[in-house]
C-alpha cells in the first residue's frame, strides 16, 4: 500500500529547493514510502502544493528521471519506475497472546467454518454492485458538502421502517445513527455515555471484541453467566448490583444461542429504569433466526429510554461495507449527534444510499428470506455430518454456528490454529470466556461458510486433527 509523501522545504538552507525536492522524492522511493508504479503529482500540481515555481519542480523531476527513479508519459502521468527497492519493509506480526493476534485469527479468511461472514452465493452481488455504482456517480456529481454526521436520511428512514416491521421497535429516523458496523456503534455509544470507572455486565461467554472495547473505554468488567434463558439477571443483581451498563445479546446469545426469556427481559428493564442503568442491545443475528420467528427486540419493550439498540449489515450483506446503525433514546439524540459529528462520522454517503435503495426496492427482505432457507439446509447437513461421528450429545446448533464440544483436556485454541493450514477457521469457544480457567472447550463452526462440496471429507480431516490433540 502506498503511503503519503511528505515533503518539507527549508528556504533558508544552502541547498536549492529543486535539490531538496529531488532528495525528498528519492528518499521516499528508496525507503519504500513510494512503491513502484505509484503515481506522483504532476510538476504543475506539486509546485502549487509546495508554493514554488513550476520550473523548480520540473528540474527536480528531470533529475529523478535521469536517475531512472521515475518515468513520465502522457497516458500514465508521472510514476515511480519499476525497480528493486533498497529496503523491503514488512509489517511486524502482533505480539503472541495479544488481543490483536486473537483478532486476526478470528477474522482472517476466507476459510471454511468461519463465523461472522455471510455466504457469497446467496447475495445478489451484481444487483448491489449496480446500485453502488449509481450511488458513486451521483455522489461524484453532487456539490462537495459535508454529509450529515447522523447518516443519510434515506437510509435512516429505511432502517426505522425495517425495525418497526421486523424487530417491533417504534422509532423515528431522527433516533437512527448510521455507523461503521457494530464496533463503531459500540464506540460511539460508550463515548456518549461516559461511564469510565463504572462496572458493566457482560455475558460470559460473550463477544470478545465487545469485551475488549469496554476495557479500552476504562469500564470494569462484571461477568454474568448464561444459561438456556440467556443472561442470568438474578446472578447479576446479586453479585454486581452497582453496575451502570449492561451489554447483552437478547435475540440470539453469542455464542451459545439462547433467546433471553421474557421474564428476564422485564426484570432487566425494571432494574435498569429504577437504577439509571444503560442497556446496550447487540442485535446479533436476530434477523437470521433459522427456527421460527425471531423474538421482538429488547428495545421494543423499553418504556423508559434505557436501551440503546445496535445493529449491523455485516452478517446480512457484507462486513466489507462497514455499515451498521444504532437507535438512540430520545433524550440522548442531540448528544449522539454531537459525538458522531466530532468523533465518529458514518461511512461515505454512496454505500449508504446504495443500501437504502436496496432496502427500499424490497431486495433486502427477499435476500434475508433466501438466505435463511439456504442456511437452514446447510446447518442441518453439518449437524448430521458431525452427529454421525460423535453423537448428538456433543453437538449443538446455536444460531448460525454449530458447536462441536471437544473431549476434556483438548485445547480448542490449538486445534483451531492447526486446522488453518487446511483452509478451515472455526472459532475456539474458550476465547469467548472471560477467564480460560472456567472456559469450556469447543469449536464454533460457522454455517454460512461451511463447504458446500465434500463436507464429509472436511469433517473427517477436522476430527483427525482433534484426535491428535486429545
């Protein structure tokens, strides 16, 4: 990737300005800042940027061309010449055992059984690409104005309508803020709430990236266990009654999959209202409930404005578009808009407008219906394949993943790293727990990215590796 060329001129130096420019560009080329093929500004444009005469830059470029460091043509402009670099820079790997090492392991791909990534074969790629191209052309011809920091109004209207139909949330477009995915929505929310120093309930096991985000925001983690009815609210009230924040996945708990029961939802909301506690609802996979109709969002039951609902298009469209949204309580609308404007602006307007059109024309809902049918078939096939080898008691189906429980003493981290060499990237269950001492060992096999051909062969290879570590 090309990095930015930064030229600083000293008009009091004895060296001429042309020579300073020549040395600066040559140093950038030799040091790898400018890679072969990188385009340079024309000598007229660079002269205007540096505030020097055009002839000064032209002289520098002529010397660089004579040294075969750059080459110029009418068709391609002025570019760095194709030649070996004296210095080859490589990005250092993340520290062993660090969060970034885990992040890369959990997000690298594409690979079989990878979680958090939608299937490509069910998405109308050509249609969405056409909508994006139209939006880019419209953006290029529009006046060069700063966009609304809350997000494009067309998309906020579509999201508000979609939430009313699918999640039972009644809200206005003014409450919607478009974000760069769930993580950006979480960061924006934490910036608005300003709860540094307070404690926060987190599900255990729960999403490790959200857990790290709370730590970076200087909150104290209060792990709360999860059972068949979701997060154990009574446990949280007994052990962490002074918490000021709850982060919960009530629709489909990540990673175990249960839906938060109505009794616990009402108890959580009543406690939050009585104690001025904020609740962040991570609406993880609720639109992709494969069995029956998804339960209404927790925010649909909130009558006191304590729930901040965060959603994402990463698992329904693609994580590459970095697009999500949140629903702000009415009393916090202005504060959210301020923080978004100054610290957390949304993605560019083009991708927002393309997504708005995709939703407005009904393509998004049709895509969700097709995807759910396809995922249900794939999940059943994976369940049958795994159960044929280990039996039903060691296999579960939480959401869009199949959980394969490993024999006692087997390191799921070691197995997950070993199978990477074979193009498989399951998520180790232990990484979702706060403490490895209390973690269960298992592999979360993503349904969306499971192999559509030779599934039995992939499963056999997976079991062969598991046996080596058992």
